[in-house]
């Protein structure tokens, strides 16, 4: 990367956008507000590797002191060889309490397998819904009449990309999710 990106916050009561003095090594691609217990914080995801808070692998939270790393972050398996990114963030309560979900092009969350979909519980990342088969580019929480659900969009065609001990495919076609 040959430059830094400076996001501009929008304040409806202000006549102009005011730059904030913080930097990321690549453009942020997704934003969410998430409360880890001390009040809502701004979370950003993207293709960045570092910022004014040091190493920031694809996702970071903002504080008055700058960017803060969230665990080991989201990355690719070394054998994959492509640039990882986070394209979507959403807050959803799956019954175990509110959590931050991230979707994008990554295969590791906190160094553990997590295909394209991960969950942040406030202290660590883990794979969500056994992952997907391809990149997630959008996440939304919506109640279609049966209660709130997390919806994912993107290049994916299957959710739950793991196989059982007999090597049987346990994934679900994405049009049924």
C-alpha cells in the first residue's frame, strides 16, 4: 500500500465533514457500532493490515486513543495466497448474547479456521455457522416474521462448509438459509 486513508465522519448538524486524525493502511469497507460492555464503540473492517494502533489485521475498534486491535484479527491461510478483507459487519444476538459478526474474504479468525464468516464475542473471534464456501459481502439483521435472523449475501453458494467424520457434506445450499 502506498498511502493512508482518512475516513471522514459525518455530523448532520455540521455544515461540512471534518477529517479525524487517524489512519489505516487501506480503506475501511464496513462499519458497525458494538457494545462490549462499556458503551458502543465504532468497529471498522477492511483490507488494512495496520494503522496508528500498530498491527490491525482487517478489523479494529476506535477509542479516544486511536485504533485498538481485536484479538489476532481475521486473515488468510498462508496457502491461500490472496489478500484478505472484511466487507460486512453486523451485530446479532443468536441467543448467547449480542455478538459482532464479520463477513469477507478470510479463512482464519484468531488463527483458527473460519471460512468467510466470523463472530466476535467481546474477547475473541470464532467461526460462525461453520462458515461459508465463498466470500461474504453483506450482513443484515432482519425479522421476517419469525424473529430476528442474520442474513448473509455475497459470492457464497453454501453455508456450513464442514464435513462430518464420514466425509459427508453437512453444508446447506445458500438459497435455503
